[in-house]
C-alpha cells in the first residue's frame, strides 16, 4: 500500500503494480486527487477527465453529474474509486473544488495505436491520459457488426485500436462518418 504525507497522486490509483488484473488497487476506497480538467464537461454530460502530469498513468475519468468544471482548471476531487468496463474512474464525489482556475491543459502525448490497443504494452498506462495518434487509417468502421456501438477501429500500421463514441458531440460511427480505408 501507499503512504504519502501529501496524499495520493493519480498514478498511485491508476498503476497496476504488476498484477495481471488491470483494476486499481484502490477500488472501492474513497480518495482525493488533483489534476487539470482536460476535456470540456459539456462534451459528455456528467463526465470529464483530469490529468496530473503529462505522463503515462496520470489521467483519471471523473463521473460527476453535479459539478461542471472548466477545461483547463486545476481541481481537487474526492470520490470512490470504481472500475467501469475496465476503466478506472472516480464516482460518488463528496468534495469538489477549483484549486487553480485557468491552469491550462497539457499537450497530448503522441503514441502508436499498437501500444494503446487491447493487449498493447501501454493500453492501461495511457488510460484517461490526453494522447494523440497520427497517420491512421480506418481499418474497421463497424467492429461490432451486425450490432453497432458507434465505435470504429484505426491503425497506424503498429496494431489496431478502437475509438470510442462516448462524447455527446460525436456519434462515433452510428452515422457512418468514417469509411473503411479513410485516413485521418
């Protein structure tokens, strides 16, 4: 377990410590974390992401239907650690405060699709961290066919990764925005 005089950081909660299951060791516990809001909460009602550093393991999904922080603000949140479909998040917030308004957002970290895809070497490490992939091709516009969850698959020739459709402003591929072999 982790003991810090100054409290936990996001990596403490996200890091899997070599265990084969990707769940947080703090699952079910109430923790306090700080970070900059990297997304616009209006993009996904009741949800946003915070990031403590511009490094792997330092991002966290916050489920918060009550507060609407501003992208770029450094905030402090207290809530319960939960795994939701294999993604660590904080929910049931008991405390929310803006520590530094207008702190600014970290630049995205460039990664390859292969390293963050399912089973990729850094998939868990970059969970909830602001990242960027470049020179990608749509390799499967409907990976759940005949059903459609609005996701699509991209690849930069290092291995595929799915793109989720969670944001309100993006319908994923429910509207066939991306076709097979499109480059984006």
